[in-house]
C-alpha cells in the first residue's frame, strides 16, 4: 500500500528517489537461542522455524518484489555473525543499493542523501 501511494504520487522518478522504504525485521526477538536447535529463526511461533539460508532467501525475495526497499535493520540475531556476513555479501553482489544496519546508512550519507 505504501509503495503504491509513492508510485501514484509521482514523487519518485528515474533521476530521483525521494521516497524509499526501510524495514526493521527485529530478528533478534525470534532468534532461537536453544542449544539443542541453534541458529533458527522463529516466525509466528516456535512451530515455524527457518535456518539462515531460508531467511536469506526470504529477504532476497522481498528485495526483488519491492524495489523501493533500500534499508534492512536487524535482519538476523545480534550475535549471528555468520548470517550477517553471508547476507551482507549477497547485498553487495546483488542489491548494492540496499543498506543493512544504521551504521551503514549514515556511512553512505545517511538520510541526508535523499535531499
């Protein structure tokens, strides 16, 4: 609905992207810290769990379907360094316009770059 409103407003064009979308996935809250089944992300309760590869596929599909999406915050658990690294590499290779984490947003010019 937000994307449709942005498109209909005519604010974005080929030369300028006045509006972009960011998502805070808050994956840390669903990260399974149980030693018996580590590295899984619970979606909609414990019965639905995804591994890192499935989460990367989910985010990839989301980025493909929503071209205005240019920022992801908390895509993986705070201490899931392997997942962060793998996803960051995928972003750099396939979605270089997408920032991950607040530091990256401000490092690349922050919100001021939209002016």
